[in-house]
C-alpha cells in the first residue's frame, strides 16, 4: 500500500457535529500517514440514492488504490451487512444498502467481504448507531495499512450485494424512458439517461405534459427559462438558467421522464 494512502469520506453527517472529525481521528490513530479527502458530508439525511450518485460521480477522478468510506446508513445497527470491496482501481467500505451500486454498475468486484472480524474494529462491541466510527473508518485505515480484505471478515458473493438498479432506462425507437436519479444544490434534475444514447439526435425531454427543449449551455436561454442539457456527469439534466428546476417543477427523486426525438 502507498506510504501515504488516500482515503475519502462521504456521509450525511453534515458539519455541525463531531461525527466527521471523529472518523478522521480514528483513521489517523490507526494510520497516521493517511491522507483524507471529503467528497461530501451534505448528502440529505438517510438519502441512499443521492449518496449513490455522488459517490459514483466522484469515483473515477481519484488515483489508483484510493479507499472510499461511505456512511449513509439509515439501517445502522440492524440486519444490513457492513462490507469492504476491492475493485481494480480502488476499495469501497460501508453498509450494504445499495450505496455502492452505481459504481458497481461500471466496475467489476475482485473481492467482497462482510466485515465480521472485530479485531479490525475500533472496539469489540461497536455502537448500535455509529458504525462509521467503530467499524468503517477503522477498517478503511487498516486497508490503507496493507491488511488484506480476506482478513477483515467473511468472503461473500458480489452478486448478493444490494443493487438499487437506478441506471436502467428503457429504450424505444422514438424515446428513452428514465427517471430523476439526483437533485443537486442548484435544483438541477439529473436523470439516469446517459448522453451516449443520444448521439446525432435532436432531442427534448417530456415530463408529464411539459416539453423541455435541449440546448448545449445554460446561456442559450433567457434567465429563468427551463431547459434540458447534458450535465458535467454525462447524464441528461433538466435545469433553469440561474434558477431551480426542482422548485419550478415540484418533482422528487424517482420521477419518470422521457427523452424523445
């Protein structure tokens, strides 16, 4: 493992409480040389779908061997598994609740384990409400120190991991049917329809009875006008020029939409 391993943190903890700093403290107690980058701690509380998208969108921008610790865990202390996954270019540590399913739709799992070996936890009897501190942060730190995944617990079949199936859309001859998979802080509505399906097509978005024409940039429409375009993530997005599409349209995650031509 790199002498200065890189770990990332993603959570719904916010920045008002001590939760994030405590996880960093635990990591550095185990591996003082670890470097830690925050992806986001402002995921809406308990919103696994938003966390999934945010982590998926960030993953490929980090160096080989990065260890990603993600904690959006509304079922903490319950029956859901804690897992660590080895992929070709990095590691994932967190709850098995679909949080990693976006990444796993694009990357192959080499090794998957359920975190059952409490020798690598912060304490033998973890809190029922804070596995980020007591299990996931220390496990990530131990991986950064060179511990093999097989030592952390029980090998599991990657096909048994929870999958939210949000990347699936339905392709017809004249349209693609999908849904809203993420809403960012600007109120932009990011769909699950990738731009790769729209090559050489003149397209628009249909949401309910509303037709939304597509453009290349926000500046091609007037201030406050609604538009569709390709987001920086490569997905079809619905936006308002210097406005908030979510407030304008009053839609939520999972809302069905179609791209037509």
